[in-house]
C-alpha cells in the first residue's frame, strides 16, 4: 500500500510541476509577443455619405480614431473623447464646418479633410465700395503708409505738402519775387482704406505693399488724382473709434525766409 501511495503522490507532483511549467512558458511567450498599445488620434469623419456640392450638416459628422502616426495636417484632428478639451474643440470644428459645402463626395465613415470643404467666399472687392463712391488707388512708401501699419479697414486723414506754385496759388510773395511758400494741409479726413496692395481681407497680416485703395466720393477721388501730381501725400492713421471731422482743416505754411519754428508757433 505504501508503494502505491508514494506512486500516486509522485504522479500528482509530476502533473503539478508540468502545469506550472506550462503556465510559466505561456507567460514568457506572452511577454515576448505582446505588442505595446498603438497611440491613437481622434479625427472628424462622416457619419453618412456627403454628396459633392452638398451642404454639411451637424448630423453628418462623427469622430473616429486612427493611429497617431497616420495623422496628417489635412485631417481635422481633435482631442480624445475622454480628454477635457474634447467638447469645446468639437464644437469649434462644427462651427467651422457645418453649413459649408463639400468639394467632393465623402463616403460614409470616411475622414473629412480640410481640402474637402469649400472655404468661405470673400465679399467681391467692388462690394466694399459704398454706393455713390469710387475706389481710388494711391502709391505709398514706408513713411506714407505709417510703416505698414495701415491695413484694410483703417481710417486715415490725408495731408498734401506742396509749394504755392505747385498748388497754383497766386501769392504776394511770388509776385514780389520773394520766393515760394511751402504749404502742408489736410485735404481729406476720416477716409476708409479698403485695400493694401491687392489684399482687402480685414484679417490680413500681410506686411509690405506699395499701394493703398481708398473708398471716397467722386469729387474726393478727383481731388486725390490731382494731388498726386502736385506734391507729396502723407497718410495720418486714425484710431478706428475716432470719426470726428474738423470743420476747419489744419494748414501749416512756411513762407520764404521764415523759420519752421516760427511757422509752427503761428498756428
């Protein structure tokens, strides 16, 4: 009997050792073959087919995950659904996308790319010109354009500097042969700028340009065309909230033989 018991115990022990060995081997194999989780990115996708030229509705949009390494700058990317900023980011994307038209067919469950969506159309340039007014383009340099700080939507006063003879004035000084006075005067006030160069976007961040286009009544446009040939034009940038127009335009005249300081004191 003893031998039988020893035999049974030995058999059970062998079976247990074998099981432990199998478990250990499986754990080792699993540890060697387990793949690390792939980082994911959330993107905007279509919940249903969106037809070419069709208007995109809120009900057509959904969010899906793709491997982060597959994310590109044409995807409309979002934070993960469980991240704190998801709700706001998704609402912002919806505000930019909903109501726009699709430039191509987008299949259901497919990514929606920025290039699939029509951009917001600009107002035609001529639509910026007030009824009865005309657009007139003037050349500018760095100084005349206030170092490039004049932008579409700015308001300016316009000053002309010229000699009395250039202005066609009959001056006693000239008649007496005493020389020509130089006059700087404000010729127009609170004039709206509607373009700088070819850029008429109010959100423009462009820097350099060589022309500005103004929105003025017809007579003022003619005055500016004349002023271009008479002397130097300078643009004085206004605060956009300052719309006051002075009834008496400021004029500074420096007469022949008079010091500049004397002319300033006489104003």
